[in-house]
C-alpha cells in the first residue's frame, strides 16, 4: 500500500478500470453472502456484506398438515406454489407424516400452479405433475392474469385455493382471488427473521448515512422489509431515505422491484436474467454511469457560501478581504505568524471515503486518474471544497517518479502498487535513469496548473513527493513491506551503492518539487512514511544527509513540510533538515513537539481512526489537540496519517468546522 502518496489516494487503487471501478457495493444475501462478496470483488467493486435474513421453519406447522389432509380427501381444487425453498420445505414437513406417493397422487388430481423456475424445478424433482407455469416476470399480477386466461378450464368462482406462502403473506393476491369468488387458504411454511448478528447490517446502514456506499443490490422482498425494520429500530429512517436517493439500486427481478417501489425506493436496473451473478455483473456495467449522472449536480450544492464567494471574487479578478495564497491562514501558519484560526487540511482528503472521488474512479483506473490532469484537478478541487479545508493538495502518487526512472509501475486490484523492476544488487543502481521531471512528468505539472487556476485565490495548493528513503524501499522491495528486510540488507551491505541510489533519487525529488513550485504550488510536503522503521543512528548515517540535500535545493520562501510515521525517535534529526514545518503523527504528544522545536511550525496530529467516532467524541478530541497546542503560533491541524477508507465524510466536514470554531481568535 502506498500510504505515503498524496494523502488523496488509497490502498484499493487498482489497474485498468473495469466493472464497478471501486464503487462500494452493499449486498443483503444471507446464505450466499460469501458468494455475493466474491462476485462483487471480481467485478471490480468493494463488497459490503450485510445479511438481512435468517430462514426459520415453523416449529409446529398445523396449516401445512391440514392442507395435506384436505389434499388427500379431495377438498382442494388449486394449489399455488410460489417459491422453490418454500415448496421443498412444505414437502419435507409433509413427509414426516405422509407418504410422498400419496401426496403426488393427490396433487395430480388438482390444478398445480407454479410461479417461476425454482418451484417448477422442485416439483419436477418430486414427480408432481404441473398444470400451469406462470410466465416471467412471475409477479402475483402475472399469476392472476394467467389464471384469468385459463377461465375456460379453471373456474375461480367457488374454487378452493391453497397458497404456499414464503415468509410474508401477499395480501393483494389473496384479496384479488377472493374478489373472483375463490375460497383461499394461506399456508405459511417458514418465516424470515433478522439474523442473529445484525451488526453488519447496522454498519451498512451507517455507511449509507455517511455516504460511503454507492450501490445496493437486492435479491428478495424480505431483504427490503428486514432492512427497513432495522432502519426504524435505529431511528434513522428519515436520513436513510434521503441518503438512499444518492445510490444506485439494483433489483433481481420484478417481484423484488415491486416491493422496493411500494416501500418508496427507486429501482435503477434489473438484470436480464433473475440470477445473483447476472445482477452483480450487469450492475457493474450500469452502475458507474448511473451514479455519475445522479450526483453530477451535487458538488455545486455542497460548496459552502464562503467558498462560493471566494470563487466569484476570483472570477472578478479580486481576492476576498484582499488575500492571496501568500497571506492565507495556512501560509501564515507555516511562517509561524498570527492567524485568525488554526488552519486545517487532511492527508488523503480526496479518497474513497468521498462520493465524488469514487465517481471519478468508477470511470478511470488509478493511474489514468493520476495521468489525466483535468481529472486529477477535479478530485483535488472537489475535496477541498467539500470539506472546507484551508489548503488543497495536488492529486498524484509518490511512486509516479519511479516510472520514468526505468521501474515499471502498476496497481494490482486489491493489492496496491507493484514495481516490475527493482534494485537488489549494486549493479542495478546504474540502471536507474536520471530524469527531468518537468518533461517526464509533465502531466503532473499540468495538473498543478489546472488545480491552481480553479482554486479560490486564498486557498494554497500543496505539492509533494516521496522522500528518498521511502522511494528507495519501494525500489528495493518492489512494493510495500512489513519489515523492510531487503531494504536494510542492501543498505548495510554496500553503503556506497546505497548512497549512489539515494543521490539519484534525491536529485530527482528536488527537481520534481522545483518543477511543481514553478507550475504553481505554494508549499510542498515530503512524505517519508516508511522511515520510522530505522533507528536514529541509521537515519543519521543513511538518510539525513540526502534529505538535507533536497531541502537545500528548494526555494527558501516556499514552506516545506517533512512528514513521516513512527518517527518519534527521529524528529530531532528531521528538524535539523532545514524544513519549515515538521509533521508529527498521533503517537507523539503535540505539545512536546512545540517545546522541542520552537522555531518550526508543527503539523498534526489527530488519530485518523477518531473520524469514525461519535461527533461529540470527535469534537472533544479535536479540542484536546488544540488545547495541547495552547494557541502557540505555527500550528497546522492535520491527522497522524491519511483519512481511512470508509470514513464518514460528514465527520470530516464536522472536524474541519470544529477546528475553525474552537480555534477562532477574537
């Protein structure tokens, strides 16, 4: 996983866009929960499994046994079999008291009507002769039409009809049959109850409320009823109905679709065949386009009044309140100047937690997104405007710089980045190409220019690169690592080769950041996510000189943020690099960072997992960080690492608002 990338991407970045393109898909299957999740994953989606039902056979089914007695006595004219599972369950109960041959013989003297292929298959296996098969789409309405059309051979008036029910009675069917003069007996066979563990279903509901789900796939009416039952139990029906308007709903067939519509939900598509696999597959082909069209107008509505005013002012060639990026609250904090409130931006502030990002990823692979300037600019702008951050960050990835250096880069679905070539022996270092980033990565510079042009004048744009150690670890390991064994083996075995590789990477990084600055970013950040695996002595020998070299080659008036994770023992050396801002993760008390580095601005440092907490808890924890800082100049509020996938976007907005409110200076 590229945890050090722009802060805007995520670990589910994949190769060529296909299917759902990373959309988050909720399935409600119970017996087939694992199959559903596998199908969604294979179709390019992120599966959210939320079982809604537990099938419970009736303990004492007197109605079923009474029907058998009546059948054997010739007191039933028509039997309607509605489901395959119900048919099999009914016969299983009957056979505890009656011989199958007698039951089949009795049914052969009645009119047997089946609704759909599943009860048809079950009855054929049992040897029961079938009189009428209801045509697709197999709803109760087609059943009635079929019976009416058979009026010459079947007289409904006065007919004694038994209906095998399947969990929930169909009142409309019973009423229509009674209106035609039939005497109807309802025979419940089993009922659908909520599963023993409703936590996954409750979590899916919360994800819908948080706008972190995109597609819902229903395969039965009972799923709809039980979903609503839990929604009402949680007391969130109003918000749920509002949220569900923003997702795509797929229904396995007409019966399920009818239930959804009766419950007030719009059905977006049905598969060509009423099968789970077809539903998932055809959903992957249809859902991305549907969801993009549906949410097209949402961004404008979500832009805050202040952001709209900034955009309009920019169009008029003005800056609100006379500000420009240099005088923005973020830039002032980088220079440790007084600010009206603590500025806040968040690493990975554009990512899969955000609907707007998932819409773009549904039509473009991660690399296509990074290499298409208009799309990269769009997701960066969307994120800043959506959450109201005080800075935008370029959308890109730290590993892009390695591709023109001769290392093949790809993103494997579900596994993150992978390099097809790597450095394992000293001779391999010579194969790393020297590059001119402004040319080799011109699409990044175009993304900078596009993003800067469309940002409000008072919102700075942050550029970034991976730091040389983190890049080197990818170059050697070929991907992510837990122990960095190969990296350390290379480092310890031949310091000359190590320094030669780090020199090449450092020259490329410095040139890359300079090119971004020339293209229009106001600040830059060096992501050194993996450097926390080193001891202080190793950092001093193998890394610190190269970081200082990079810093020395950058303009002194452009703030440089140096960020790493698990770097508590390395912060003193990082502070000596020449950076103007040092980022600390959530494992470091931020007050101690201010005390240790009084001449630097400090960025951090809320635990990103707190964004999943209740809003009141989130607000208290934000207040705690601000209280620890104590109003000292030079604080930039951020997380201890990037926003996690599945984070409720409304909580992110609430955090930004809380920081602004709680830190406001009179």
